């Protein structure tokens, strides 16, 4: 069999097998369990804006909203956290809080961010 034919067959086999080898990891595709945030202590990665409720001891009524947004002021993406009339913004590695609920932005990527709420 000519060398070009063997190379073409090997390439075709590799392309057929590639989707199985590059499947998305389950953790990256999984939706965050935001019910775990009710006690004010949780860590999650999000790719779309999310909202969840927290215990009344944090002084927030309604939903806590979390989203990645572009900041013209800082010229970079930030994570916005808000509930009712309280809001806070944080860049990667920064800490913040709204009322009695504290958080730390662990990372910001092109597709989303990871945040830790520490109560």
C-alpha cells in the first residue's frame, strides 16, 4: 500500500476518534447547585447570569444575582453581585460583599467566572 494511502487512512481514523477523546468534562458542563448557597457559603463556576436565595441573616430580601459584565471604568470583565438595592463588583482575585454576604472572585475567563461566597 502506498505511503500516502496509509497516511490518509491514519488521519481519517484519528478524525473519527477525536470527538470521543475531546468530550467536555462533566464538571465543566454541569449546572452549579445554587441551593447549596442558601447558607451563604458555596463556590461555583457560571457561564450565564445566575440567581439564588440566601438565609435572612444576611439582610438581603429576594434573590442574589451574579453575572459577568464588562466594565468600561476598569477596561476588563468583572463579576457583579446584587440583591435589591445593594450591589458590588469584583475583578479576578478581589473580595467584596453586599450587606452581610461576602464573596471572592476566584477567576474570570472568556466564557464565565468562578466565585466563592464565604458568608
